[in-house]
C-alpha cells in the first residue's frame, strides 16, 4: 500500500518544521526571531556603554585645540613687542591624569585691545624661534629662517628661506576683567616641513 504524496511529506517532517509549515507556525517563527533580535540588541546596549566608559580616558587627551590660559593680561605690556610664554595644561592619556604638563610655547603681542598669538615652533623642522628685539624679527637658530613680528615669513634676496610657511597664528582671547583678566590661547601644533598648515593631534 502506497501513501499519497501529501501524506508522505507531512509524515517525514519534524514536529517543529511541521509547525512552521502552517501560516500560524510561520508567524510564530517570525515573532520568535524578532524577540531574539530585540533581546540581543537590548543586551548589547549596556555592554557597548560599558566599553565606551572604559575607553573614555583614551578619548580625553586635553591640550591640542583647546583654549588654555597663558598669562595675566597685566603681564603683557601694551607695546607691540612679542613676548614668549610657556603653554602648560593638565593632560589625560589612557587612564592617567597628568597635572601641569608643558605642551609648548607661544609668543603674545599686545597692541591696544588686540592680542596676537603665534606658536613658537619654526615650521621648517620644529626648532623654537627667538624674537630679536634689536632687529625686530623672529629668527630660528637652527637654519636661520626669519619672520616679521607678525609672523610673516621673510624671503631673503636669494629667495632661499628654509621655512615653507610663516609662523603659525593661534586664536587668542582675553577672558575676565580688571585684575583677573587673562589671555587664553587655542593651542595647536602643526606639521613641520609643509607649506600647508596641517594640525597635529
Ligand atoms: S628648523 Fe627653523 S629654520 Fe630649520
């Protein structure tokens, strides 16, 4: 005696497969899949949040590209002569905090209400420039690049200036008033040796 094709197929399937074969079974299968997907997603959210918190110190380095208090306004004479100041700030690296770390150096120049700030690093190969008050120029001691007091590169008569660009200007602000007024600078280093001004991390 032979079973019909339909009877043979139904009898060879497992109970689960048989159940999912019907419209109700397929609906149950989709609902179960959705529940599993939502449960997985909900379970991953706190896990990802925990990973982000754990890695948070890696994302908070401090320093580059941030405004840093450089000096009191009173310490900067209103005479247009650039003066050099260290840049010091707290820094964070992976899971560590370092207080009062030297980050670099800037020249500030005050003319009336105007404050100009320049990064003291020579754009040629990264030496620190000096301001020579008697000559009214910046000079790099390493390869003799020269710059105007506003940071503009000076091209000598032979056209050979080692620095590929002018000194790097920085954004400066006066914050506070009266005796508490201070100069803040958005400190940033830039890649040396390129005509373009490319910020470094
Ligand atoms: S590093 Fe300044 S001129 Fe070379």
